[in-house]
C-alpha cells in the first residue's frame, strides 16, 4: 500500500510539473503576441452576425453566405496547410475549416499557435463538408481573448462535484446540460412573470434589510447598519411588506427576490435562495390553489413543451387536476392515525411516544400533528397534491377555519415529497394577529430561534384595514429543480453557498 501511494504521489508531481510547463507556455505565447503588437486583450469589440444554432437550423437558407461567429475553441486539428477547429458559443457549437490559402500565411501561422480554450472570432462562408457536417470555411480568424488556464479534459466525469460548484464558469463551458439548465431557469422566471401579468398582478420590490425579519419560521442573518447605528436583519420572507401594499390598495402584487435564512445546507436548502410571493385581495386559499395549478401548467407547457415532466425516474403529471387533502386526512391515510379523535396535547404526546416521534416540551397537539405529517406522509406525495388545513400553532399569519378554529385556511403543494409552495387565507384580524404574535414571542423566549417577534408597523397596517386576501410563497429554485430534473438545489443555483477553502 505504501509503495502504491508513493507511485501515485510521484505521478501527481509529474502531472503538476507538466501542467505548470503548459501554463508557462501559454503565458509565453501571450507575451509574444503582445510584443508583436497583437495583444488580444486590446480588442474591445467583435461584430457577430449568427450563432452556431442559427446556421445549423437555417442552413438551406444560409448556405454559401458569409457569417461572423465568436466563441471558445474547444478542439483543434492541425493538418499541414489546412486545419479544423470547433467553436462553442451560447447555444451550441460549430466546426470551422481553416486553410492557409484562405486566411493568409501569417494568420494561419498564428492560428496554429492558438490553444484550446482561447476565444476567437471567425468570418467565412457557410458550407457543408464532404462528410455532411455543416461548417464555416474561414476567410478571417481573430484571437479575441487568450486563455491562460487549461480546460479539464473530461469535466463532466469528475467525481469531485465540489469543483463544479466552485468553478461554475468552467462547468458551464464543459457541460452543455448545465448551461441548458440555467437557460431554462431564466425562461421559467420569464414565463411566471408573463402568467402573473396576464392575471393582473403588479411586480414590486420590498426591502432586504429589515428591523424585524418576519413572515416565516427561520433564523435570520443579523448585521449592523453603521450609518444609523442600528442592528438590522436580512429578510427571511417577503410577506409582511407585500401585505402592507394590499392594505394600501394594490390589490394584486408579487415579488421575485432573494431571501436569507441562517440554516443548514442540504440538497433542498441553501441559506440564500429565490422566493416568489404574491398576494391577491378579495380571494382565499381556494383561489390560490386554482391560480397555482394554472400557473404550474402554464410554465411547464411554455418551457418544457408538455405538462408531463420527468423527475428522478417519475413522470410528474401537471396536466391533471391536483389532489386536495387535509393534513388530518393525509395523516389518517398514510399513518393510520385520526387526529380528529385526539382531544388534548397530552393524548397527542402519548401517541407520539408510542410511534417513536420526537417532540419538544413546548409542542402542542397541532405541532405533533405536523410532526406526524413530516414523518409518515411527505415521502408518499409524488404526484401534485395540495395539503390543506394546517393546525393554528404552526401558522401564525393565517386565517382560522370558521367551523374548526384550531385549524387554518392554509395549504402546501407537494410534488415528489417536496414542498413547492405555501399559501394562506391571510389573517386580517389585528386583534387575533396580536395574540398570535404574543404566542410567537413566548415560543421565542422558550428557546424557539425561528419564532417571529411582533412587528408593530405591520400591526398598525392591519388596524388600518386589510381586505380578505389570499397569499402564497413559491420556492423558485425547487420549481426549477422539478422542470430541469435536477436532484439538488446546488444544481440550479449558479453560485451556491460553499465553505471557504481556506
């Protein structure tokens, strides 16, 4: 074993020496170019007339015409007086035929010294080679930027995904699927905006630095504002400011923005992520369910061309009506326990003990119902299902059900065992809201770091009067994961949070 490790270390040292030599050669090539007055970093502009996919898709129309493309050289084959290279741009790649007699002896000599990874501009005639490949016959070639690093040969096959996330720029160059994911992410957000604008919603922006981070159960990040000598927090949700706008008469509003939660990292959580919240006056959580169902179908059809999308080996059908289950019925269905028959917190805790469900001393019957749901139900919710009517203890900003005041008019949409959104018939009773804030303050004092504190300005807004309102929050990253068949949130964040290497 020691001998194998020694050999491996020697091979690694040799490899590093080879790489260092190659890097040195690249810098020497740059110095030579600069000395000859051909510094690529002095070039400020290159006019592009077509992308690679434009040429391929419109070949019958464009054959024989002149084109100017630009991109990164991903491969090169030098064969005497004529060579081939492959140029990658945003949507794809295309082959380029470079002949000495076409570009001139000096340009051809320069081209032969170019490296894989260099960014070049190509002008030439669109044609098809004898083997049938659509290509460009270069008449001019220009080095636009010199790559001083070496691209990995098989980046997609690296087992160390940590490098992919840290060096997303390299990941985007080497892995077309990664680039496609982020192009699709942009299209998803654009489709959401189109849908909501068609429904009469206004897009707004609200503060990220706030004196009181409320609207969700999460620990905030805290910082200090030097100019005002005040402690402030990064927002954990968008809710309380958007509701202020509903009070002000802006009847349909939405915001797509970053929120920040001081919590752990896993496949579904990143401390900063993209949340969308919307609020609509004069509707309730049933209206929010209808809107959500319609929006998910619209976005899937617009971006994926279908309402049946693959995710982790399952075909998720967004075209069918989404199932609707109360939380009590879901626990009854999957855990065999009917919480309608449990009359007290003591009975709920006894049942939790029997089922091996861990709870805290402060937890009440409603909290324990939610623990049962998380333990026994979530993993079964593969196809879209609205889980409705949560206990009031876990829903401090939600309107109670008139016929069942221990529960609230709230739903969460689950797909593939994951919460995709969270919605309420919003609480607009300022007296009830103040009592709920008091309960949250008590929970905070008892050690619940995710509990809310009373927001007096928000209370003032409620006392001015908020109409009956439906509200909802969507995890945009999770929707992108679903529609791109991505297993982890890091796969849909261009720059996910990473521990510093030092």
